[in-house]
């Protein structure tokens, strides 16, 4: 039986980063992946999503051009051309990932891995032993268990669409739902967004979710709140009908489920080990990415921790440094991870929400500073998209524990402010910084 120092199950961003770092430390490493390298992010997530968001942003700019004095003639949009270009880009990325892996020294096997016991995996009928094993199998979109659910697609299916649907129903309240809704709408589809509760983006700060909901409504997206679908059916014309709460919504060409993601931990042989999972099926790990079995580790979406690509990459590299690089204390700090929602307008956020800070420090110790304004870009337009910002601070020193912004350009500005927060900046530190004018980001250093 072949033996490796390290077997990595899953060739997504986290698994690849960990495998290559382990090899750089001299560990013999095997990576097993059945699909395309790069995982969700590269193939059906962040990367193709950003391409679609870019296209949507161009469509919006074409609409805005006339208000800046440009005579824009008749324009048209070809979904098929965009899909072909996007898919070609992803294929090139797959090749880059493959070539990088080929020269890294990592041994690769294409196939589905199953844990036979806590040290052994089986792939393509071959059993291989690993002194240590990493599970980095990611997650997949979930679909509700209701009659007719199979008539819809998921975010994976969104990237398979050959034609743009005219009328789209999206079910979900998370970032995937609002991102896809914004893309469809900007590119010309009629969009209905169905929420099971009253609000979208429930885990985000109130200023973000409330502003986004208002802006989506102004953009013409139909928002249906407090609806629980109980079945989906197709009518004689092939249109989809959605029913729930004694409501019936009809005439949709496409139904997209954006109702969350589940871990890929249910089909890899965990039952043959003592690896624990929680009630939602995510693998339970400690701060050092250890599972309940000492030599089995897990990172990324399969653990349910912060489900972002850079998080999985950072966690994987730090794990390899700890296991094979002589850094016994190396592990990722999951606090203050910045993130962006590529909605319309986009969201940038880092740190605690106002509610989280109040719970952690007490309401009296939390001091919040907000700003709402129209970005100068929209100042001469009839349609004026709003920008909103919030800085959450604690204590007499007004230490910053949260920064939240929504509006044009915040997706690019949040990274730098996240550095300041991570370094322990106070409101006074922001105020001491000379503003760059005229920009939206200057509002963050003028608060207080």
C-alpha cells in the first residue's frame, strides 16, 4: 500500500493551498479531486460571479452615459457571447491551476476519495495510507424538499444557462440570492426575490440590509417577503408557478434556489472514522483545524466556519505550516475577516455589527457613527443610488470594532480599512488621516 505524509481530499482553493505548502516543507503529499481544480470559487462561485457582476455594471454604465452627455446608440446584449467568454476564462484558470500543481511536487489523483478508516482512503479502487489526512471537500447548494423543487436550478445551474430568462424567481435571502438577482435585473430580466422572512442578509448590519433592500426595490426588483413555498409546478405553456402561504406566483421562465449550502461531508466515508459532525452536517474542528480524530483535519466550507475563499486558503497554509513547517502555534484567527457582497450597490464589511458589539460590550459602551449620502457619480442623474456607512466603536478610546458600507466603490475600499481595524485603530486614528477628496471613502475618516 502506498503511503504519504499527507493526503488532501479536495482540490479547491483551500486544499490546493494546503497541499502545496505542505510539499514546500518536505512532506510527501497526495491530492485527490474528482472535479475541476479550483473548487466552487473558480468554477461556479466567486470568479464567474464577478465576471457576471462586471457585465451587469457595464449595462448600468451604458444607461448612465446619456446623463453625462454621451449619445449612446441602440445597444443589445448577447448572453451566449458573455457565457462563452466567461467559460473560456474559467478554462484558462483551470489550466493555470493544473500547471501550478504539476510543478509543485504534489501527487494528484483524479477521482472520488472515500475514507476506509482513519488513516486510509480509497480512490479508483486503490487504497492509500496517509499519516495525516485533510478534508477540504467544500459544500454544495441546497434545495428544499418540496414537490416540484427539481423544476428549479441552483447557483451552479445559473452558470450553465445558455439563454437569459425573461422572468426569474429567486428564492433566498443570503448574499448569493441578492448577487444573482442584481445581475439578472441589470442585464434585463424581470426579477422577483422571495424571502422567507421580512429581511434579507440577516447576519449583516442593519444599515446594510435595509439600504440594499430599499435600493433593490428602487431598481425594480419585486420583493416578496414572509413567504414559505410549499410546491412548484409547470403550466401548459411551460411557465413555472410557485405556491405558498395561500399565494400563487406565476409566469416564470426560471426558478433559482439560493436557500443555503450544505457540506460535502455525507459521502466521503466519515462513518468509518470517529470524526464528529454537528447537527447541520459540518465537520467539527477546533481552533487549529483538528477534528475529533487527532491526525485528521478539515478546513473550508465543509467545516461551516467563515465560508470565503481567502479564509480557506489562509487556514490551509497555516495548517501546513503547523503540521510540517515547525510552527506549532500556527492557526488562523477567524475574527475581523473582511468580506464583500457583489450586490447592486455592492457591500463591504468587516468586524462586528452594531448588534454584536452591543451584546459583547454592553449598549452603553458602544458608540456608532453613520453617514448617508449620494455618491458624486450619481449627483447629476435622475436615479440617485444611496451610499451608507457605519463605524462601530467601543470604550472611551472609541476603538473600532466594525466598519460597514454599501454603495459605489465600497467593494474596493474595504480592504484598506480592514487593515486599520485589524491593527486596533480608533476613531481618532481615522480622524487624524487627511481625507482624499472628492471620494466616497473620505466619509469614513470624517465621522465623529
